[in-house]
């Protein structure tokens, strides 16, 4: 049974990648948008952040492009919008398109010779709202009562917490690239703390989910047989993500210089940890029947 | 199953109808040293049940998976994107993703035959006449209303258009546990 689960996850590897990158990328963008709109940074800093906003945007987009490659007949993709309101997957794609379009156009507009600050702030507000909605729709994308493995509160909770683990670090990396001094103060520390608290919360949630796996079974098999290694994934997720957070938090809390390769390594570690949880999500697919 | 594969020209990796072997029970020695057993085994032939509340239709993002006026659930290949959500959601494992075609594929109830007043090919081919096809009311009158036996899911979930004559060794509540013995034959 374990091999069938692994097969499913390998088949859906692009979705594993999408659901790893998009939630964290989107939350990173939401945080950066908040910093630009509300933190009172000066006009030069604003310009630099606007430029590097492309990083979380690209991370979210790579995810979406990756997910499109798993489609057998992408030519029919526009019909996806006919299911908005009915199919959770349509809702997710619709939210993705709105969020990424708003963000992409904002990024382009920020290169205008005299961008209107008021308009930009409203725009950033919209990006923040649609970003959070996008993350919510990914969390509930597989909300179907017949898929018993996924129809539990742990699934959307784990995804939202994943975003809270990865998002703040991606935001920090973006602000670091834009040379924003604020990250050396309370803001940087707060973002590291949010990520750390989310990591603890998510590990707790996965551990509770792991102990409940035995209750999820159909006549063919049960989840402990499908993902017997789930506790190892939880452990790996915790160690990798904790490593990433510590790498980022050390210079932030010590007030020493942030080094770009270290920060990139920190984000990568966290994303690899999240990737493992998403891989096991697809591997644990189980319906109420056959 | 074979007639279906032949009629619909399916590759070896896809089968619209599956036969589940449900088996269980144990052998036990009593105090006089006599061996007794409560072993059992029966077969359940499963295909799409063209449910009243098909979850595959509910979750399909493009509306490709649809239930038509005659009640058949089938894939509109002009809309299907091959995302596989229907295959994830169906508790009867009815829709498959045809990776070569890049779309979902499933039993269409042999609608073309039914429209010509013929029965689906699986019904016609079954040598023991274990399968039958008609409007659900007619089938219920003839065979009763049982629509779930292990290993099938709770019929309230999707309300399948299915009636089953209970196998002689069907597991009853409190009886021995069974399991699907041929899962690796299922494609």
C-alpha cells in the first residue's frame, strides 16, 4: 500500500512543488506588500523593495506554472473558470490568477516614471487581501467529503501554517535584497519569531494528525499502512525548517551582517522541509471506498 | 471486464470495470483438536454507478465531468484538462487518468448501445448473467435496494444507481473482518 501512495505522490510531483512554493511565496509577497504600504520606509527604499518584489512573485508563479504542467490537456484550461463557486480547484485557480495578475501588474507599474503613491497603496492592499484568499483556496483545494484522508481540519491547517513558516523568511530575503535596514530591528526579529512559532504549531499539528491516522481507513487499507513514515517526515520537516530559521535568525538577533548565500540557504532548507510534508500529503490520498 | 476493455479499446493500464475479491476469516482449533474455520470469499464487480450525487462531477473544475439528461456520468473531452481530481474524489475508483490521452476516462454506461436499446457490453458479455442493466426503479423492484456491501463505501455518500444481491458469504456487522485480497490486480 505504501508503494501505491508513493506512486501517487510521484505522479503529482508538480503539484507537490506548487503547494510548496505558492503558499510561502504568496505570504512572503503579502508581508512585503504590507511593509511597502504601511512601514513608512522612504521613497528610495520603496523603489528598491518594489523592484525585488519580483522574488516572492516569481516563487508563487513558478509554483503555478509547475502545476499547469501536470495537466494532460492544458488547451482546455480556460474552462476552469466555469467551475468557480462549485469546484474548490476552480476557486483556487481563479484566486491564483487574480492575485498573480494584480501583483505582476503592480510590479510593472512600479517602474513607471512617477507612480502614484496613493494608487500603489490601494493596489498593495488588494494584493494583501487576494494573497490571503489565494492561500485559503489552496488550503481547501481538495476539500471533498469522499477523500477521507484529506477531509480533516489538519490538512488546511498544515498548509496555512506551512505558509507562515516559509512566507516570513521569503519576505526577509526580499527585504534583505532591497537593503531595508528595518529588518535589523523589531521587524526582522518579529518575522523570525512568526516563522518559529508557526513551525512549532505545524509540527504539533502534524504530530496530532499522525496519532489520528489510524482512525482513517476504508475496506482496502488504512493511513498507517499508506504513510507509515509520516513521523519521519514530521521530524525532517522540523529539523530542516528549524535549521533554516536559525540560520536567518542568528544575524538578525545578533545584529550582525546578513549574508545573501546564508539567507538563500535558510529559505531553501525551510522549503525542502515543506516539500516533504506536501509530498506525504499526496502520498496519503485515500477515499472512503476503493 | 475483458469485454469492456475490448469494446472500448482500452490499454492494459486502464480498466473501467474491476473485480474485487473480498475475503477473510480464520482457522481455529477447538478443545477436542478439531479445526474449524469461518473463512469466506466473494467477488464484487465494480464500475461507475452513475451516482445521483456524483462527487466527480461536483469537484471537476471545468464541468467536463457531467451527468447528462439520461443520467449517465461521462467526460466531455472538449473540456477535460486531465487534472485528475475526479479520480481522486470517486470512492468507487471509476474515473481514471489516461496519461497518454491527457484526459480522464471512465465508463460511459455504453450510452451508444443503450440508445439503440441494447444493454452495456459488460452486461451482455457476463456468462453467468450476474450483471443486469435497466432503470434503477425497475432494478430495485426486481432485486431490492441494497447498494453497499464491503468493500464498497457507504451508499449515502454519492447515492449510486446500483443494487446488489447480497452474496451468500457477505460480511454482516459483527462477522469476521475481511479485506480486498487482489488489490494489486486493480488498475
